């Protein structure tokens, strides 16, 4: 039989390595992998793709991403890439001037290192938007920059207490300074006008085009629900899955409301049934255990240090009671849910592993494939537990490099010992842990090749500074596996993530063979072609 699609003339990355040069596809499946002998499968209607020495590999899969918020932010006041307070304020001014009809100025994407102490002030916004409320989450969505009008509408003043799961940054007089951390974001975020259903669908499809252009054929949406004013993308996914416009394969991680307990389980079961359709499956639950290190809300076993290197009383925040977490995870696994943990500090990582261990003891091994995302600080004693418990390490490689947010807002407050425990990709892999990889977009770039560059070099793309913990570097092959087979595993796409006969024809052609070039040039690699189920969804111009 003739193939519908034939790739030939270049290296093919199979589970055994670059061991083939030709791949045949019929329908949505790979039907043969081999060498020049497969060219006889080309018939009069076969599309033949000349690889011309370029690498063919499985489609990338992002194991932790937020496409709909990213798509919405791109259409709003987008502060991504602004490097200074002056640049950020100029973007806000230009956006506000261009949109006088907007009741609120919304968007986000600013970086903490652009502002002293990582906390911008309301006065900066008041100077350019004095008459309308402004609400701008930062790039990691763990803090928001607001102006005086927004604080006024929310009733936030000098006497407003901090919520249990957040913090209102204050000036020397005790008045709100203009930055809201973690749960305090909700005080203003709940007032912002929600995006329409049409807005959310447009954002999803815009984000999907962008992700396909980066070679991404599948992903796990790490927050499907309502959280701190963010829009629930569930209906957008269902609409796109039903009308066929969802070309990617997507797993949705249903949001675990951290202010409630096990009583929400029946609702999650109902949402799983209601929203799973076609290429969208809502069989995962997202449990956000802590915050981030830069604002000192990541949960640590030992306290943060102050600027003088002395221990403080702050060990971060546990957003879900660690004493109850094991019972929650046990019940979720008993109902067939995968647990997707946000676990950034070493205490949060240990709490997640303890909960998985309790669930295993209560119900025995289940094929639920729990995974822990972010893993900034992991105590060495917990590294071998991943493999032992079957917990996947879901890494965001772009963060594992020296940059201002790391060097100025993190390392000094962790101290040298804990700073050396950050993003232990190599140690996890050597211990037998399975690695998956993602971006957390819009927190950071969704480009897998940028992330792979950092995973392999532990230096930012284009950077020439010191290597960040060189012992934790991955080989190129291991980094690619994390972004393909590893993420396919956590997404339960067992017939994807590899180039092999019978596998899904979710494939990517790069513009070169990165194995034949120095690793320092990895970030220059781009995507030439992307296919999902044998259908081309992106071609570079």
C-alpha cells in the first residue's frame, strides 16, 4: 500500500536514537520507519517531504501551560519583554491612550526584576492612568500591579488585613503600595470584567497557532477553572473540540479550590464528564501547594533568609493543608484522577510526595501518573522518592539559569546550601525519575527549543555568564525525551511521543539537525513543519 505522507532524506529521532532516515504515514498513524527502502511506498498521491538533512522527531508536548490566559494577554496590555519600570509604564500609557473605551486596563507579563524589590508601586500607574482601574498580573501570575483606583474600588486601605493565602505590599506608612501577592490578587481580580466566550475561544485558537508554530502538538493546560480572576477555559476547549478547530491534543487539569475540601470531588467528577470530548480530556486535577520563591511564598522546610543572611520567621505558604492533602490525593486517585501538583519549595515537594505515598499505601499502584511541576528547590533526601513512587518530575527548564530574578530575588534569600538544590534535573534523572517538560507560558516562553537550550547548557539563550549548577545539565537526547515521550506519558498519550510504527503521526521537522551542531547554538534552532495526526498544522514561510 502507498503511504499518504513520506519523510525521507534526513535523520529521524526514534526511541533508539537517530537510527532511521525515512518515515511513512498512512492516515493518522506512522506505518513504517526505516531507510531508503521505504521510498517504494511513495505512490502517485503520496506527499513526499524531503528532510534535506533536517531532523524529524516526535511532536513536542508541553506538560504545564496556560494557553487561554496567554492568548488573552497578547490581546491586552502586554508587558512581556519590558526590562525596566520606565519601559513598563510606557507600554501601559500607550495601551491606555489607544483604548479610551476600556473600563479597566488589563493584561500583564511584567518581570519583578524591573522594579526595586520586585514590587512596583501604584504611583507609577497613577501617573499614566489616574481615572480607570488597572490590574496587571506579573509574568508568573503570583502577584499583581494595581493603581489607586483599583485599590479604591476593592476597598483596600491601610486597615485591610492580609488574606490567609496572600499579602498586600505596603509602604512605610502601612498604606497599600500597589502590589498584591498571591491570594491578595483576588481582592481586585474578582472585580475585573470577565472575557466573553468569544474572547476565550479566539484566545485559545490564537495560542494554538503559536504553539503549533513552535512544534507543539499536545499539551496539559495546568489550570482549568476559576482562580484569582483568571477566566475558566473549559468551555472554549469544549467548543473547539466539538467543532474541530482544536487540532492539538489537550489534557485539562481541573482546578482544586484550595479554600474547600473533599466536598468538591463530586463537582470535579461532573466536570470531567461534561468537558471531555474529542481531543480534549479533563481527567487531571491541579493542586497548587505553594507560591514562588521570589516573593517568599514558596513553602520551605527551613525559613527564608533576610538581606543580611539571617533566618527570618517566614517559611512560605502552604495553600492546601498538608495534614489533609494525603486524604485528598487518595480520594482523587481512587476516582481515577491524575494529580498535577504545583510544588516549588522543598516543603511543598515533600508534602506532595508524602501524599502520593499515602495514596499508594491506601489503594495500591494505579496508573494515574501523578506529576510535580516546577521543583525549584528539592531536598536531596526527596530526589530518589520520585522514581520509587512513580511520580514524574515536570520541569520548566527556562528557569534554571542565572538571570536577575534568580540572582537578585532568590539566591540571597535561600542561602548557598539550598541554592544548590535548585532545579535538580540531572540528579532526578540519575535517580531513575521520569522527566516531563513544559513552559508555564505566559510565565515564560513556550518555545521548547529555548527550554532545551537551558536544560542542556544551564545558561540563558544568548547568555554568556556562568553555568548554573553544571552538574544538573541534561544531554540533548534526554532533554528532547522530556519534551516528547516524558510529557506524552503524563498526558496518557501512550500511542504518541515517539517515532515508531503504529504511533500517532504527531511529528516535527526542525530547520537543522541540532545533534550535529554545538550545544551552545541550540537556541538558534527553529521549527520548519508541524504535523498532528498526519495533517500539517504549521509550515515556516
